[in-house]
C-alpha cells in the first residue's frame, strides 16, 4: 500500500475490516469443529481398539503360544493410533479455542466500533502531541538497562 | 677572496657611498613592508584554516574575527555553519523522538495492515491480543508518518544548509590555498630583500672599514720568483705584512682609486729591525 492510502485509513474502517474477517472465520469454525470432532472420535476408537488388542496379546504371551513379532506389531499399531488420537485431540482443542477467541474478539471489536477505541490509540496520541514514540521509549529503556548491567 | 668579494660588489663599486646608503635604506623599508604584509597574510591564513576546521566540525571553537575579516567569506561560512548545526539539531531531535526512519514506518504499517485484514483460516487464527497490538501500532505509525510529512522541510533544509556550507567551505579553502601561495611569494621576496640589504650593509661596512692601502693585485713577477724557489727579500716580506699582498715597493704609496673613508694607522712597523748578533768576546776576537 502507498503512504497516502495508509494515511487515509481510519480506526472505524479498520475495526470494520477486522470484524468482517472475524465474522467470516466464525462462520467457518462450526463446520471445522464438526470435522475435527468426527476425526477425534475416529482416532479415539482406533486407539482404543489397538490398545485392547495389544493387551490381549500380552495376556496370551504367558502361554508362549503367541509369537513375539505379533506383539511388537500390535505395539507399533497402538503407538501410531495413539499418536493420531493425541494430534486430533489437539486440533479439536485448537478449534474450540479459536471459536472462543473469535467470539471474544467479535464482541470486543463490536464494542470498539461504537467509538470506544481511545485506549488503543494512546501511543498515537502521545506522538501527535509531540511525545516520544513507543519505539523510542523501548530504545531508551534498553539503553538504561544496559547501563545498569 | 679578493676577486670573489669584488664580483659580489661589482655593481656597487661604481656608485657613490651615499647612493649605496640610500639603496640600503630603501631596501630596509621594502623588507619591513614585505614582512608586515607577510604577518597580515599569516593572520588571514590562520583564520581561514580555523574556519575550515570549524566548518567541518574538527573543532568546536569558532575563529575570532577582526574588523578586516568581517563581511568576508569566512564570516559567511561561520553563519552557514550555525545554520547547518541548527538544522542538524532539529533533525536529530526528530529522529530521537520517532526512532524509525520514514521508509521503515511505511513498510511496518503495510505489514500490520496486512496482518489485520488478510483472510484467516480456521487452523491459522490470530489472537485478540495480537490484533489489539497491531491496531495500536498501526495508528502510532500513522501518526509518525503524518509527522514526517509535516516535517518534510527538516530534511530538505538540512540538505540545503549542508550544500551551502560545503560550497562556502570550498571557496574558503580556495582562498586558503591562494593565501598560502601569496605567503610563499612574499617569503621569497622577503628573502631576496633581506639578502640584498645584507649585501648592501656588508659593502657599506667594508667601505667604512677599508684600509688606507687596499690589497694590491697579485704581482706576476714575484709569483714567478716564488715558483722558481727564490726567497723573498725582507722588504717584500714587510710589504706583504703591511698590505696583505705584494706590491711594487716604489708604487706602494700610490693613491687608491676608491674614495678614502677613514685613515687608519697601521700598528705594525714597516721596517724589520734586527740587532747585532750576540757572540762571545773570545769568538769575536
């Protein structure tokens, strides 16, 4: 974007853009949650089945009728399925978090859309009235810290 | 030595002493004038050199100007340096306050705008905290960019002041070199004038202190005799002691071609004296 375009952006316009993006995402998330839920259920079933199979083989191994290779194979299958279950659970949790975060963000930006954005523009206001930028403040704090160290 | 000194003063020997004395006085006056000019040139050169050092910030002390240098290029350079320093201080204050250069402000603003408005995917969402941070920074950068636009003249006036100062310093430097050349010329002139004055002074001293009988020209006859291994007579030897050279005994009292300035009596006796040889009476008998 060019300097003129960037300078013409108003807080209300930007909030509208952010809200639109959030609402679009919020509309996609329930479907995504459904998909992740299904995936997680499937992963849970697979992990459960492979764990039971492995336990059964280990119980039979005392009779020495079971080949050790079969036990190792069952262990490997169980590990893979368990890993998939953990991953799908994590993905499901991420979607749940996103839904929660998205709801929170939408309500936050909706509040601000009424003109309550003042606290977010404190740095900008300070610079406008002749104060130092937050970059300058950070630089000063860093140099003070270095001097003390 | 006699021939050398005669060639050194060859042009003066034809002149009257009073004329040579006048020449000496003129030469001294010229030398004095040249040396005073040289002193002025040294002063000017020093001020020029100090001005250049001050203009390029090698020294913080501005040169002290006298009445002669006021209104000169040097004064202009000092004024322009003050103007440049003021512009530089204004620019530095702005940079210290804002820290980020304009091009970086633009780039970072674009980056934040993209992060706030680019479509999100369900798996790659951004947090509300990040959005708040980007929003706040975006408008701070917008304020910085507005200031840069308003203060556009800070950079341009600094550039203008620097260009003006450099041009003037170039001219002062040119003058400085010209002064160095003038100093060299004056020094050479002063050297020549000092030498001439010294020559005239030496001639006058020589003339004033000249003996009654000048050193005679070498006598070829006596030279031949000496080369043949013959001895000098006592009279010839006495003449040498008295005149500093051999002269024909009968013409030793001939009048000199040069004007006699001072009669100086010789302390030496002209005749060698030898007493009767002391021998024992028995041997005399």
